[in-house]
């Protein structure tokens, strides 16, 4: 006599658990920041990312947007630590730990003949990077530690010190996966202290790239997802 048998729900579950029927694999989560390519391995929290100025670019502080009075620097770098790389689409968190300027010269500024130094104060600053389509990079200071830059300039009156603070305590940029760059355009700074030889306002423009994950061997480039 022929015998038939069936699997109960519990038995079927046991079979699946035993691996007789492979379960569907779950796709890996893609975070806002990846390295090597769009959708590549996620940048780990705690990794350092950094970039110089893009080739041929300068960091420039204008008295007004597009003015012929400005200070331009041919060397500038930034560095940050990734603090909260969340699933895309979303907004990842970083801490801006380094921004420097050197090889700076004044143009069209009465009495100012040289730039001794430009120093970014009160680091680190909280920074966020948002997924496309905005690709916005937002750097934010605090009431106690505002975004502040101190310039020491040589003039006919000797050394003058100009201190500027970011308007609304924020600096906004745009990330781009072409060239893995971050561009800041005419970001307004207000004079906090300094003589009349200092600009009443400064407008900061610069383009940095390529942005690389310097914690990982080979420094793979960083993409925004």
C-alpha cells in the first residue's frame, strides 16, 4: 500500500532552519557616505576624511561677492571625522577637526601689504552631509564656540588683527560625486573685531577635492549616496 506524507508548519520551519532550503539573502544597507564608488563599502564611523583644494583652485575671502578687493590662498586643507554615517537617503554627521590656510596674498586692500596668517578658531565644528539631490554640507558652530577665523595682516600701521564670525553661525557647501569635491560659494562672515582696515564683511569661496577616507589603506575616495 502506497504511503503519503506531508510536512507540518513546524516541520517545514525546521527544514528551513536546517538550511535545506536557503533563505533569501538581505541586501547590505548603503549609507550616505561610501568609499570607492557610489553604493560602495560604507565609510565607518570614526574614519578620518580629508581633502586639499582642488587642482588649480584657491580659497578666497572677498570684501563683497566678486569684488576686486580680496585675500586669496593657494594652499588650504580640511579634515573631519565621520561620527554618524546613517542609511541613505539621509544626513550623515561629521566633526570638522582641521581647516588651514597658507600661501595667502592680499589684492586691492588699501594699506595691507601681506598676510601673516589665517587661523580657524574654535574647532571642532559639527558638520552634516545630506544625500542627493541636495548634497548639502552644513558646518555649524555653537554659542560658546562660534565659527570664527582670525587674520593677521601686515599694513602701513604694523600688524593688524581681524576677527570674523560666520553669519548665522553656519557655513554651507555642496558635495559633488564628480571629482568628489565640496564647494563653498560666497559664504558670509561678519567682522567681530578689528580696525577699519579690516573688511566689514568677508565672503568665503573655495572648492576642495578629492575627498578621501584617510583611515583606509590607499585612501579611497568618498562618495555621497
